[in-house]
């Protein structure tokens, strides 16, 4: 018997689940957890484009492979957006302002197009809430800047006006999605327009402390000496770049946290990850940075969460399918500990049972097993008949799992069972 394991088998399972027109909760959990586990690869991508293109969604809705890719993008967008919502909630609480933060996006029970529209609408609400936070803190922020900046900076006649304009740029940043080349050179003395262009590149998920630091750096660009002004502008660019990287790390952390908390709610995580959620939560709140050690721990925790989601999905799907086909499980199975599953049927009595297992490549294997002492031509005929029916049922199971099948009739590739 193979002992490869249902737990590590499910790339094909996830693809089959993703190909569904209307996504069930179990399949959604698998895709979301998988997206969070892959988040490190896309942690520093641009923020704000959550809409799948209509031509992609309508390309070939019956093609499971294409729809699986589309659902993968939808799930990745949802988990990133939900991590931003978590961080925004923490930002608003820390700033002591009351704003309408949207509820997290759910992709279960909807089509890919519906989930994409949900994400787009929620992203707009997030941008509005971020702008509302910036407006709410503007007056206090201006007072802090006045005390924080050197006196000669604030003494300039246009200092207050420039800072107000810079604040307005940052208020609109997430809502309008402005952008500019942060690394463009300024050969002459920088102007307020140059400063605004750099500010427009600030990550919309930057927190209030970071906004304060960026605004202070922006105010210092106003120097009489052109060389000094250019130097301060480069300092502003470096500050914005560092803040953007920190915001991206918080988003990555938030994606891991979303799925870790979801899976932890269904049972305590194993000892290595018992305190991981609290550490990740502190990063999302801006109280600590994502260290190399915590990054490794978070990635491992996300893999654990993804494995738990796959485990529950496969278990539920197999139980449902086998029960529909008339089998009972002997004994009660747990997909966390792989090996064969023993099946029985009422019409088989004690004469035959069946065994199925999934290897490390995700292929479903199955065979009918004859009880000891059962011999004779009639018993052999019944066994052949039962094998034919069982092989057909295993092909059905493989089709529902999106997996290849091996029976005594041979190998049936994925998608043809």
C-alpha cells in the first residue's frame, strides 16, 4: 500500500475545486489558504488592482484549468485585501478615530465574476476609509509636525500651505491611485510639484507614524540652496521607498495571519505556532517589524494552515462522494494520517470490502478485497461484477477530486475519469 498521503496530494484537488462555477466554503478555504501560503512571491506587487478582466472570466468557463487559474487570482486578491482591512482596522484604532472599515471579502458561495466585483467594491471602500483616517488626523498631525520640524523650516512663509497640500496629496493617494516615478532625477532646484510627485508614490497602507515621517521629510525639501534641496528630495525618496517596503511586509504578514486565525479557530495550532498569530498581529498593527526569523515562522504557519484547509476539504469531499456512491467507511478515517481507507457496502455483506488510497502525486488507487475463505465460481463471478462497479465508482471519485485514478483496469489520467 502506498502511504504518500492525502494531506500532501491536493494540487489537483484544489484545481478541481477552483473550477467550480459557484465556490463552496470548503473549496474557498483551500484556495484562500493556498493564496496566503504563496503570498511571499507576490508580496511587493502593486496594490489596488482587484478586478479580474472580463475576457478572462468569460474565456472558457467549462475549462477547469483556466478557471482554476482565475480562481487563484481571485483568492489571492481576497486574502491580500483582507490583510489590508485588518491593518486598516488597527490603524484606525491606534489613531483613535472612528471610520467605516468594510467587512472582509468572502469568495465562497459566488462565481469568480461576483467575487471579483466584491473585491473591487471593497477596495474602493478601503480607499475611502483610509482617506477618512487621514482627514481625521490631519489637524493633530499638523500640530505634531509643527513641533517636530526644525524652526527654520516652519518659519518659511509658505511652509504651512505646502504641508497642507502635502497632506491632501496623501489623503487622496489610495482613493485616486496616483503614481509617479519615485526615482526620476531633478537636475534643478526641486519644486513643490517634485515633492508631490514623490508623495504620490507612497503606499496607501502606510500608517500614521510613517505618514508623519514622510511629511516631515517632504517639508525639509524647501531649502534655499539647490544642492541641499536636491539632497533632501533624495532623502524623501529613500524614506518613501523604506515605508513602502514596510507596508508590503505588513500586507504579507496580514495574509498569513488571516488564514492562520481562521484555521486556529477550528482547533489549536501545533506547539511551534501557538504564539505565531500574536507575533504576526503585532506586525500588522505596526508595533514590530517582520524579522527574518518571524518571516520563516509565518511562512511555516501559513503552510500548516493551508494543510489543515486541504485536509478538511478532502475529507469532506471524499466522505460525501463515497456515501453518495453507497459505501461506508471502516473505520472512521482521518486524512491527516494517510494510508488505505477500508470501505464496505451493504450489498457486499462480509464477502468483500474495498481499499482506496492516494499517493504522493495525488493519484487515487483502489481495489476490491475478498474475505478469507470465500471461494468458488459464483463468488468469483460476484467479485468480477463488484470490481467493475467499484472501478466505475473510483473513477467518479477521481473526477470529483480532480485526480488521476489507478484500478485493476489500469491508469486513468486526470480529467478523463
